[in-house]
């Protein structure tokens, strides 16, 4: 006879396989979708750019990003997305 795994045991196993700490940043889009990106990225006046893989850069229009939700989910203060990652060189 097979022994069934309890719900608590299953939940514990799932948690073990989830990453304990993320070395990334979550972008929340205006339509509610979330994108995990590396924690190093650049915010310009109207875009956010990050490197997906070596030599591959992805640029998002800031108008598609829910800035307040992005800052909240990353435990940042209001305005930090555009001030802490601001483009300083061209």
C-alpha cells in the first residue's frame, strides 16, 4: 500500500526547490505581467534597458511599466526606480 504525502510535506518540498534569494529585480507591467530581470539595469528618460544574456540587451518603454507596483514589489521607496538606476552616460 502506498503512503500519500501530506499537504504540509508537499508544500515544504516545493519551498525547498524555490530560490531562497533572488539576484534580480521584478518589473511589473501595466497589464499585470511580471518580468524578472538582472538587478543591474539602466533607466533613461523613457526606457529601461537590461542585459538578458551577454551581448543581448532588452529595452522596455517606461510607459509599459507600472512604476509604483514595480517599486512596491521590490521593497523600494517611491521614485527609486527612476532615481537609483538613472542613465548617467550616453
